[in-house]
C-alpha cells in the first residue's frame, strides 16, 4: 500500500509523516547497530502498526506509553500512535517500576509499547494495562492517519522528576509541528543531511529531532545510538561520515576525556547542544581539539515543545543560546514581574503559539498572562540573543550574595585535571548557605582540594568559591544526562 499526500497543509503529526514519506524515493534512512533501515520500509511498518493499534481498540485521545530502548522502532511507534489519533506518552527506558507506575496511573494510559529487555520493569509497575512487546504483534493491515486537529493533544511528556513527582506536560500536534519546522529551518544547511543521534528519543530533545527531520527538503539519514558512549560515538561518526549531530553538555565533557585527536572527523560540521547550559570553557576546548566543528547551542523546555532559541549556522554568538524561534517572544522580568533592560539579569519568560496546553490533571500552570515563567535566570543582548545563567531554584544565597552554581562549575571544569563538576548549596548557620562542589577528576588527575579551591577562588572571587570539595568517581546525571543536583544534595544529608 502506498499513500500519497500532496500539498498537505494540516499541521498534524500523522499527516506530516505521510507527506514526508511521499516526498522522496526510497532511500537508506536510519543506521542502527550495523544495519541500514530504508525509508519506505519504515513507512510501511508504521502504517501496519497504525492498523494494529486501531484493531486493538486504541483510538483518538487514548494515551499510549512508549517505553523502548532507542532504535528505529521508536519512530515507527510514535508515527503509528499519532496516525491512530492517540497520544504518545514517551518514557525514558532507564526509569524504575515506581516512577513508571506513577506515569501509567496518572496518565490513564490504555496501552504500553515496550522492548523485551524492559518488559520486567513494565510488569513490575503492575497496572493491568495491555502491553505490546516490540511491534510484531501490532503489525497488521496498513492504515492511513485518522483526521486530527492541530489543537489536539499529541504528547504527554513527564518532566520534573528530579525535583518532585513527575508531572505530565501536554503538547499539541500544531505546537510540535511548528517548533520542529522552525528549528529545522534555522539549522538547515543544503547538503548537510547525515546526523548522529545519541540523545534518548523519549526526551523532549530527542522527540523534536524525530519530528524535525520530517520537514526536510531533501532526504535525511540518521545514525542512531542505543545509548551514548564516547568511544562508540567517535567510532560511529568516523565510520558513517556524519555531518552533524545532537548532544547535551555532559556528552561533550565525556568526549573531552577521550583522545579526540586520534579520530579525525573531517565531515563533521556542527553539533547542536541543548537540554542544559554549556560552559564556555567546554565549548572552547572542544572546538580547539576538533577544528572545523562548531557547537551550536539552543535552549528550550518541555513546556515550550522542546526548543525556544537556537544559534543558526553562520550567525552563532558563542556563550549565548541563540535567537528565539519565529513563533516565540522572550521577555526578561525581575522579581516584581517588570521587564528589565537588555543586559540585565532576570527570569526568562516565553510567550508564543507552541507553548504547552498545560499540565495533565489540571496541575497549577506556570503560564501567567500568556507567558511561561520558566524558572530560568538569564539576559538578552541588544541583538536579541539569549544568555542563560542558571536555574532560579538552584541559586545559592551565601551571606546575602547570589551564587549561581554554573559560574563555579565553569571555573572548576576549566582545570586541566577536571572532567566534570557539580555545585550545590548546603545549610550553614553563619552564612545561610555554603557553596559545596563535587568533582570528577580525569584518569591520572592529581589535583587536591586545596588546589581546586584556590583555582576557583581566583576565577569567581571571594564570595562564590566553594569552601569544600568532594571527589567522586562520577558526577550523577539524570536519565537524559542532565546534572542531577538532587542526588548531589542527598550526599550531604
């Protein structure tokens, strides 16, 4: 069966997938664990899974949890769920049974699609929900996408698990469609078509990457990694001659611990970096050791459909997270809600057509008068480039002075013996809070606590420097490789 869609204007994700498949001839589309998967084969599988979901009784508005290891099957299932009219609830494959149980119960999911190696966790969550393992059982007669509206719910993404019980962010078809298009248009360079994708497809960043490629004006190819490993990343990038890729800051820090110079990557043009702030020293060191590769930072939240700003190729401003996407307006506000001048620091507030619909279950929303209060601290320059300073909730107040952990981490990470660091505050009877750093040294690194304290004091001043440093074999990160400050704070209890 071949479904041809011409001149499609409907901004829904099931239709977008069909239009994308019909735009190009069959081609090698996804490389995964030694094998290329062709575009029309993936399209046919997605249509068959659509038919299987509909036959199983999944219909418009139903929530379907997709908890799978990263593979080509994830994209197939996402597209099938959208085509069936249902709602994707992506879950990172590293979550435990307790967190999954909460997501299943809170979302009211009607089905779970999972991988064989994750079935035990799904069964342990024990909600009596129908479970499909991989896509074999679901692949039935092909079925095209059911009609949907751009305002309809497309995804419920659970976020905030590092600060409390995860809450479901409701994202619409039209919002995801538009953000993916705007982000792709800003990043697009003709002829740059082969990407390496080590980020989890169940994270907002990975989800938008899968959608953005459907807007491409020429065939795209993706080299998927089941999970990130720095050695495997370099080997795959060289073997498959990738031209660009998607990373998060912790991946760049792990790559810097490798002998980068031993693996030339002459085809690699740029890496897009998001999900967390990137230290300037990390950026400079990576680009020094990988000549010809640019790091293009972006910024977004799940609540903004993953991307809010981006540094376009050729217009990058190092240190910034780029310019707002066309559909977004960013305002920096002080604690009283008043707009501040360019260059002044305040809370980043975002307005636009692709903001979340709200939190699942009617939880209190941070959208006030049409603006999302992000909880992030930053500033904008006169040209509209955004700079992210830190998370408001991570601010340390020592003796009445504000200390942003990222400033201290950037200073520590610049030390030649340091792979990665994490900074938190702990209660202090004299100063209110004290600055504490956790540090992971490179293999063979000999830096002492006294040396690193002096190093940081010289770079961030007498107020901000850490008074104590804890050495650790690894800095904890979340399932999507963000620094896990909650885990660090727990070590101080």
